[in-house]
C-alpha cells in the first residue's frame, strides 16, 4: 500500500513539474538582475525517508519574501547602470496577463537613496523568470 502511495506522489510531482515547464533537475532560473545566491540557489529542500522535494517560491510576493529572507541586509538587490541598488517593497501592482502562461507584475520599491523604483517582474506560471527596472521616480531609468 505504501509503495502505491509513493508511486502516485512521484507521478503527481512529475506531472506538476512538466505542466509548469520545469525539468526534474530544477528548471527554475533566477532573473539576471539578481546577485548570485549561495550554493543552494536559495531553494529550500524538504527531505523525507523516500524522496527529496524542492520548493520554489510562488508568485512575486513569495519570490520577494524568499529573496529578502536570504539577503544579508534583508533588502531586494537589483543592478542599475552597473551599480547595486538595495530596495524595500512598498506597493504591489495588479498582475497583467501577457498571453500563454506568462504574466507581469510591477512592484514599487523604496531605495536606500530615497527614490522610488518600479521593478517589473515577469512570471511563467507562478514562477518569477525575470526582473527589470521600469521606472525611477516615475521616469524611465535612462533619463535619470
């Protein structure tokens, strides 16, 4: 009986990973604008006697919570014009569907310099696949 439950759980996990475009080796990639994570990649692993399950952050809020928790200064870091900018989330905007399984969400964040940065996150399913600076104090970053 236990074998049937384990096989069913593994099959369900495999199907879920395929449905979300993941591969068994962990297809989650971090946005290029983020500094490198520790050797575990910021992923949490839960181990049982029969399987190992990797837990991925869900949605922008989950992703940001995970990034803030693993950051030494408890800030979200993004590169802008070759400089590292430390940010704290302030306001989450409504998610916009881009078509297919993709969507985008903007988050207003306050920098240590006092400026408000609008960070645009791209999601595939509920996984964050990219982040970029959309605006700084309401203007495109190139005009700063």
